[in-house]
C-alpha cells in the first residue's frame, strides 16, 4: 500500500513537470514567432515605401525591423534608403555632384532601390554633363561679353541656353532663373534703360547661388527708395504750384511786385538745382569708388576676394570693403582681372 502511494506521487510529479516544461516552450515559441512577425511586417512596410520612393519612411521602417532583429539585410536596406533620401535632398538643392555619390549602388541593397539608384545616377550624371559641357561655356561667354560691354553678344548667348531642348526640366530651374536674369539686365543695358547692375562677372557657374533672388531683394529696396524720391518730388512740385498760384495772385494786384517775386523764385530754384547737382555729384563719386571698369563690385565679390587673399597668406581682417576694391583695381592694372589670379606680388604692389 505504501509502495503504491509513493508510485502515484511520482507519476503525478512527472506529469506536472512535463506540463510546466511544455507551457514554457510554447510561451517561448510564441514570443519568438511574435518577434519574427514584427520584423517581417516592418521589412515589408519599408519595401512598400521604397517602391513609392518615400525613402525617409522606408529608412524608418527598416530601422524598426533592425531593432526587432538585427540582420545584415535590415541594416543594408536602412543605409540604402538613407542614402537615397539624402540624394533627393541634394537634388532639391541642385547639388548634383553630391547627389551622384549618394545614388551609387549599395552592396546587399534592396533590388528595387538598387534599380532606382541606378536610374537616378544616370539622370543626375546627364544633368551634370549638360551643365558642365553645354550650359556653363555659354554662360561664361555671356558673362564675359557683359563684362566687356558687349550686351548684344551676352543676350545672344543667353538665348542659346534658353533654347536648349532640356532647359525646362525641373533639374535646370536654378540655371534658367540665373540665365533669364542675366539676359534681362544685359538687354536693358543694350537699350540704355535704367537697371540695377548686380551681375557678378566673376561667377561663371550657371548653377551657382541664385543671383536672381539677390536681385529681387535689391530691386525691392530700389523701389522703396524710388517711391520716397517720388513723394519728395511731388511735395516739391506742390510747393512750386502753391508758389506759382501765390505769384499769380500777386500779379493781379501788382504786376511789378509779381515780376520781382518771379525773379526771386527763379534765383531760389537755381540755387536748389545747384545744391542737388552737388549732392548727386557727391553720390556718384561715392558709387564710382566701389566700381571697376564701370561695374559695381558686389559684397559677394568682396568676400570672395578676401577668401582668395587669405588662401595665399594675406590677412585682410583690418581692410575695409573700400580697401579691398582699391586692391582689386590695382591688381587689374597689373593684368590680374579674376579673383583666382591674385598673387602676393599684387598685394606688395598695392601697399
């Protein structure tokens, strides 16, 4: 009886242990399957986003998958999506050279993104080739013609660029804007029209910083100044009209007194005109001091000149902008008319 009791207890203990181990294994398997399901879900979501060229979302999903289960595949996919995202951002900023490197194929990358990268690379490479070999030579020709005062040639070179069959593509938006602005100013000069001369003839890259945007800001300031000048002239005109009416009234009462008043008014106007002439002469003289060969030196050119001089060991931190322009004028007299041609000898000659 005692042996049977012990045997029953042993059997019961065995079954309890068996059930406990089974439940534990089941729980472990369920947990493992759950992690695997999450990984697969995230990877599939990343692939879907990549197929739609939503690379930022794709990168996030591949990284989520990598957090669940770190694999070489999830890491490679996340890195590739990140590079494609960066390439898109570079293209939006028209930085095509940087975008080329970002679009290069990745080892172990997602096949869909690899094909997209290959296609994007070819597109950007073609755009860069057009800018370097087609557009910039014409743009340089236009800029140099403008610098030399041959505005007709500058307009014609701009027209050649604007007639290129691919120029209306989104990739050339900045180029087109810069070229149209150069053409507008050159054409105004050609027709002897009053125009804000903000063309930087040292910058020969049509895809560089947007000159047209800078021009719009300057144009806005010019309009404000013009408006103030117009108001001043209107006030002066009204004053003269009032004076004229007063003189007319006096003339009706006394013709002799009117003639005397008219002579006085004429003398006053002559004095005012002389003062205006002196003021304009002073302003012109000030503007001329910031010009070289009839062209105003922009702040950007002054900054580029400082950088060039710094690169050859010349400290210009104590120089005023006027002194930089004076140096450029001195260097030009020695035949050095471009920023990259300045030498230490030019500095010695200037001092």
